[in-house]
C-alpha cells in the first residue's frame, strides 16, 4: 500500500486539551482515506504551559502528567489521552510520528550567574563585547515532576547561548564554557553561524547532555512505541548529534525508526543534499524547494511554466530521502516562513505529490479539514484567517490508495498542461492524471495495452463523458481550465 502522512495540527490548532481526543475519533476515517502515518505536534510541556504550541520545550518528560507551568495537561490534552489516541491509531494500522525538539529549552526555573559575550545578531561569529557576567534562567529543576523518570538538572553548562539577561536588553549572548567559546559546527554560513535560534540553545558538545537526550529518547519510545520522528530546526543543530542520536534510538528500540528532518532552505537544494551527505543518509528531509515551487506557481498563475515544477527539488534529485508537502504550520498565513499555496492551485499540488511515484507525501491538517483562526497581536489589530479544505482532497487521497501504482509515463511537453499515467499492478487498476494552470485541454497519453477497449471515467466528477482506450493503450484525457482531472477504470 502507498504510504501517506498527515500533519495532524497547525500553528493555531484549538487548545483546551482536545487534539488527542480528536485524533482518536478520526482514526477510522484517516485509515479509510489511505493515511498510514500521523505526525503529532510536540507532546511535552512547553514554557507557555497550556498555551504552548510545543516548540518552546520546557520538560521533555512531562507529556501532560505533572502540574508544571500552571497546568497538568498540555495544549493538546493529558498523557493518558495522548497514549489512548496512539493506541487507537495503531489499531487502525496508522503509524505515529512524534515531533522532536532538541535544539533549545525555555522557561527555566532559576536564575544562574555566568560569563558571556554579546554577538552580532546578523553575524553570530562576530563578537561585539568583552566577556562579562549575566543572570539568566538556565537552571531547570522541574519541581512539579520531582525527579520522576530522570534526576538530570539542566544548568548553564548545558547551553551554548541565550537571549535573556536579567536587567538588560534582549540580545544573543554566547555562553563561555568548557565546551567551547565558539558555536557548534553547521553546514552553512547563514548568519555567520546559525547554531543559535531561540531561548536557551542546547550545547550538544556536553557529553552529559548527549547522555540525557539519548536516555530520554529510549524512555519516550518505551512510553509511546512511536514509529517515526520529525526532527525540528535541523539547520540550528550540530549534524553529528542527530546521526548519533538516531543510531542509538534505533539500536535501543530494536526498531527501524523512520526519521524526517526540517532543514528549511527553499531554493537551496545543495544544502539539503549536503545535509543528507554529512548525516550519511540516516534521515529524510522535507522538500522545502518543491513547496516553494508550489507557492510560486500558485502566485504566478498561467504565466508559470509547469515543466519547471520539479526543478531544483529533492524529489527530483534524491526521491528516496524526500518527504513532499504542499503547506505546513510554518508556511501557513501569519507565520514566520509564510509561503502559502493559493487555494486554486492546491488540488494540482496535491495531485503532484499524491499520484506520482516519487516522494513520501505529507498532507496538512487544514487542507483536509479546513481551519479558521484569529491572530491577536495585543494591540487590537486582530487578523482573521479562513483556510478552506482542498477541493476533492478525499478523492485524491483515495486515488493514491487505490490507483497510483505501477509504471509511470510522463507527458510534460506543455508549459501549461502536465499529464502522467500509472499503469497499475496486479492488485490495483491504474489512473491517468492531467493538470492545467491555464486553459481546458485534452491530453493524449498511453496507459497500457491491458486497457484496450476499456472506458475510463472522471473520478472527480467534472466530466460526464468517458474516455475509451484504443488498441495501442492510448486515450485522450481532458482537464478543466486551471484544475486537475483523475481518470480511473469504469
């Protein structure tokens, strides 16, 4: 069966501890659509307590079990609800992908005094002060957990930098420690060195930190029996850390844990390839370049040359390591990496990731369910966003589940109309797919002699007429203007 992930949240997913329960209720429906894996948001307590999206990690061991940061449940629910949802999804043959945030920690419990230097925010290699002392919340004691599961306490030696100093302006402060007065090695020179992202930046050169994070990974696996990991913000973490961490996790769990990393570098395929090379192919990456191509194509409309849609993408260069997506929580409207794909183009984009043979597709929650949210800036300038569900998304998912198999033939000769066929295999009949970003077209394509004399109908119900396959296995498949059509055996 074809594998498909759903990112079962977005940046503004409803709080009030409801997400885990919703996932449990949706398990059967997701399985019916052919979803084979659910990617959950970070499940551990964040610095912002019950309001935390999860990326401001406070206590990795608190999955909604302890009274910390003003709440027992996380934004998404309690530990019991989380484990129940996982169990229900697994009963429906859906794998669990957990979100791993090991680049930084926020919400420290106590102030510590230590030495730092200020660095230039746009070139973190440039030191702009002498060494001086600050006080910052770098001591993590997790009092609400009272040392259950782990007695490890974090202090300033566990971090390489911070952005908070009591009584001073917010700035990036490089911590002076025995593990190095420079940043950890990155594969690119963006901002001089982009090791520091936010909060207290974890010092992965500290062997005690590595040991603790390896211990936690095994504990987390034992608690949840997850099948895969999504690794957050890779461009800010030493590449050799995750290579070691994944090797130990797979060894300790006895399971070939799937891993996909977020190295967001649209238009810079060479950086994705370099990261895969230095980590020896131990993980897949999201194809940020393809997502950016979708964004650009949707903005440019009919002037965009569809033949370029896979240009400079990981899916074309290294499909085995590519996880494809149309949008995610960072690219959605009002977010930092905002680059949403316009609604009219989304069915085309989903056809391109769901119904072709290359890449491992990931569906975004609002694209299946729709979303409505209001971003409050505190000054009364609230922004209301409506994200409609993608037109015919269920049919596209079912087409992947039932028909997107076998030999693929491409017809990419037209700048405004692409087509391809999948011949099917012994268990599945195939399909013919046509996409257009301009006019209505009829696309002659070969689908295979096994279908000679057979008729195909439009799965998306936009055409009443049928297509009859000739004696050579060819048919003439129509598509509406600016849309997609999927043709399957009558």
